[in-house]
C-alpha cells in the first residue's frame, strides 16, 4: 500500500535517544470512541520516561489482531474505555531503562506483549513483558509472532495435547492464528489438518500443509470433514463462537478436545450489530459437567488477554517459539504492512478476510533505509 512520505524528524534511528529529553512528543493511534474505521486517529502524545521495572521502547512495527477489530466496536472486554491507545504487540529497540532493570540493555531489539497501548512510536512497558528478538528476525516478523503463535501454541499443545497421527480442524486457517497453528501442527509427525477459508486461499493452505481445505462459504464444513473422516477430528480450534462451537463439539472424536478462543461471528460490519450479537449469544454453546461425562470430550477456553501478566507461563512459551524459529520450523507469514495513517485500510483488509497471514502497522511509511538496517 502506498503511503504519504514521512517527515525525517519522526524517525530517529534505532540507537538515537529520545530527542528533547523525557517528554518528547511522539505519534500514537488513538481510539476516540466505539464504531467504524474512522474512530482511530493518529494523535501526538507526550510520554515520560520509564518507571522502575520498565523499559522504554522505540517501536518499529505493531501487530493487528482480531481483538483490535472487536475493541473498535466495543466488543473486547480487555480494552479500557476510549479515548485509548489499542495494540497488544509490537517490536522495536530499547532506548531507556527504568530503575532496577538488569536483564535488558539500551539497543536491545525486543518483542513486546501487553494488554493494550502499544500502537505508538514510543512505549514504556514492564521489562518482564519484553522478549529478545531472535538473531536475523525482522521487526515486522517480531510484531507478528507473539499474540498469534503464543495463542496457537498453548491451544494446540497445552490444552490440545497434540500428538502424532491426530487430526485438527483450524477455522480461519489463512489468518494470523491459523497460519501459526498450521506451522506448529507441522512440527508433530503425521498430523492431518482440515482448514476452513475462502476458495481463493486454498492453494496457499495446501502449500502450507493443510491436507483438506474447505470453503466455508459454499459448503457445510462439518459435512465435508465427516466425508473424509467419519469419526470426526481430535482437536477443533474455535475462534468463531455461537452455533459453530456446538458444531465443533459434535465433530470431536471420543477423547477429542474443543478449544474456543474467540467470537469472530460477532463481527459482520464496520459497527456492532445488536441483532447479530443477540443471535450469537442465543446460539452460544452450553453444556453442563454431567453431560460432559457421557461424551468423553473436553471443552477449553483460551484468552491471552487475561494471561499477559503471567510472565513465567508466557515466557516459557516464547522461549519454545524462539527455539522453533531458530530451527526454521516456524516463520511468521506477513500479509501486508500499513503506516499508522492507513489503519482503516489495514482493519478493512482483516475484517473483510482478505489477508493471508499477519497484518502489520508501522509508525510511518516503510522506507528503504529501514530495510537496510535489518539485513
């Protein structure tokens, strides 16, 4: 995507200190109220230096997530009331340390995970919520790793207990979590992957390792799965919610596991639709503990937004992901990169499900010299 040329004073190099002391102005994306794409505005902010235990990071790339689309519509419970700066993940360079920070240095390239607030040129975050980028990883890749891969990893391995010769159904298989889940499934021997996506994405899915791509727009995916695997599948990843969670549960083999981690069905247009919300909640899957006994199945719920502060748990997963990245077993797939000024277009790309892989936001238009710095 083309973008307006950035002014030079907005882009200190990665090793330059923040100009003008601690209260230098920087640009941030601010959600001014709930609603359509126009509710996100680039605004100037003044931030102080890092507090004890924090580091200050000059941001080079940010991840866009489904939760951010829901947050814009007022459907995401971890986002404070507007005006608020969204953003759960970013990558950049440490340029100041708060008191007591021993395990980070100025100049470190880091990935950052937070509940909110990361779509800015400069962020102050607890050092425990930063992770060193692997050697050779670009800032765009680093901004694409944390939310999607932590989610996919914990769903598949911690809850799903994925083992060789099992089968998995991945919805929205060409999206951020979907592409991460496919790559992680490939690290286990002989896993059969079913993936739903629109027909135009099926070639990509096949190349990525999906044995059975299913066009959810023209087919009943449950019927298609049963044609190939009459008993169903071992694991279903459910980001959809509503009636799809019931379909997922019914598709499980004995001892199968359903992990629900989103309610994408709530998103139908630019603004929230009360009728769709009512219908989705009405169709919400409901089962009691006694019924579960007879089914020999598991139902798990996963929400990374409630786990960001669990430093040890999340840190352990990130260490495993970095190891897999270094082995060449996982590599974030970047769909497109958009400057802050074009956040509306970036969001539209995701909401209309046009993306294959991750959508990245950068503080300003990508420039040639930033590419050189990374190589």
